[in-house]
C-alpha cells in the first residue's frame, strides 16, 4: 500500500516494548510513503499504542483515542496494544481499527484492508493467551530517542497483582 501524501501520527503509552513497537510502526509507515507528524499537527491516520497495566493507563488510553478523533474527525483512528487486547468487548465508537498485540507487524496491510472495505470497526485481535508466537518487528532507527530498545518478549507472565495483562 502506498501512503504517499498521508500524514500519520503514532502515540505511545506504556512500556518500553510499546515504544519499540511504535518505532517499528514509524518505520513501516515511512517506508510506505507516509509523512510522520506530531499528533497536535493533525493527521490522516492516528495510531495509539495503548496500555492496560493500571486503571490510570487505561483511562489515558481512552482519552488519547478520543482526542485523536476530536483532532481530525475524518481521520482513521487505530487502537493497538494491551488496552484493546484486554478490553476487546469495550471498544469505543471513536475507533476505526483495533489491532491486537500480535498484529502490529501487519499495520500497513491492515490499513490497506480498511481503506478497501470502509465498513464499521475492523478488529485484528488474536487471543495471545492461547498461542505461542513471538511477533518479530524490525527497526532501522529510533523515532525520538537517544537510546534504542530491544524487544525480547511479547507481554508478561509474572502475574503482578496490580497488572491486568
């Protein structure tokens, strides 16, 4: 898919894994021809990489999704990450595309499919509790950081009492 003349913004909430995955999505969007902009500038596509580790993180995720819709009502709003993975039955109507934790690598294909169908909310969720697959993402440069992160796992199985993941 070509995203020439399309402005895209990626917002990251949560952990270093989310930051790495967002940077990888930046790369994929740039390679497809998109211009990466600040969310405040107004974008045609907003990708919000959400977090669900605490109630506050979930609230911030919901707020950012709503803010993206308000910034450009005609934009495609993509929600990905742990919040939408954990709260799949509570998807808000401000979201156009829902991408689970193991489909971020397919973001360009998913955007292309959405553009072709333009009907309702597109959900790309996989039950990550029942598969043993590692989502491999490649990164050629970091977006806004002086340190690079290395993705070594998907999710966590430490069962901390405060964490929904």
